[in-house]
C-alpha cells in the first residue's frame, strides 16, 4: 500500500504507507523557516507554497512556542513509513500511539486495519486531530487528551506501541500495556549517540522489553523528557571517544526497576 502526495510536477508515492491524503491533516496555517527563523505560512495567502510544503517528504512544524520552539509537527512521510514498517502492523492489531500530532500517522495505521488509540498532551492539537480523522472517514480512531507516558490503560493490552516523540527513558507503563511478543517503536533522545536513533523493542513474558537501535530519527522530545543542550554536546564527545560505534551496535533493555543501554551485548552497559 502507499500514500499519494501531490505537487506541481504530478504525483509521487511514499512506499509503505496507505492511501491517506496528508492534506486532510495539515492545519491551514503551518510554520516554515525563512531567513533562519520560523514564520507562519497560511494556505489562504500562499496556496501553492502550502501545497508544496505539504507534498514534500519533510516534517512540518504545526505549532511553535514563542516563535522559536516547535511543539507539534507532522512527521515526514518516508520516516513514518520506516517506523510503521518496523512496527510490523497487521490487520486487527491494537496499536497505541504516543503523540497524535495532526492525526496523519494514526490515520495510516488505521488504514492498515489496526484499532488505534492515540494520546496527545496538547488538548488543542488533539481536537484538531479528531476533526481531521472524522473528515478522513476514520472516526473509529480513539484520540485521548493526556500524558502519553501513562499510555492508555483503559484500552490495554496492545499488540504494538509507537511513539512520535523522542524519549530518553521508556515509561514502564508502555511495557506493561503491551502483550508479550508485542513491539515498541520509539525515537531515542541523543543520550548515547548523536543521531538520536530509533529503538525497536520486543516485550518478553518476564515483564521486560529488549531490542536494538536501527537508524537516525530526529524527533521533538516527549513532554517531560527534554534534555539540556549540554547533554547533547557531552553525548557527541563520549561517542567520539568510544570510536564512533555504528548505531546498530547499540541495544536497550527495559525492566520494572529501570533500563540500560548497551553496546554489542546486554552485559556491556554504556548508560
């Protein structure tokens, strides 16, 4: 299945996504960078530019704090496709999404046949997503306004969990609410590797989750898990001092009492 995107050159496709029109989910006003700063771009004022931005395989800032810090966005379609591929979604699976944003990712998951519950910390953003999902003919997606770190216990258990915001700690609630054998896909904050890699974990029968990191995946941080800029500088220094190991050599284990990031094997803990 694939998602179609329109531009002035014609139609292009992003393999791995179902045919959901991204334009239904992007707000009429978005934020773009011009001359090194964020400015608003309104569909009514610049319709061709708005269409171009929405059709591009790039993330789109949809809400910005103080004109400087994006607080909500739409993930670039090809990154979405890779994350959904890593999630291995099958029809009738129950999927928990952390970070609803525009609702576009939830719509793609629903079009794949999943029952989707998505949690958004910003009530205004959540309400926009509900309206967009209704307009797209997907009213069955459950949108919850709340803190995604708590998951959605009243709708658990889930077969899959996917986060669209970067974490440096996997909330154990996500593990508890995932069936044994289920998968958790989460972008990682740059705490051990400067590229902020994607983690894919499998939940075990013993209450733990373990997996590997795969590829770079820059995302805004999960609400409540922001890191100071000094940590990002220290991460690069440590990584360079260690010989710049490839991201695929790292793994993670999550237990009820904590978590550990390791290199090559679980016994070699780096964080």
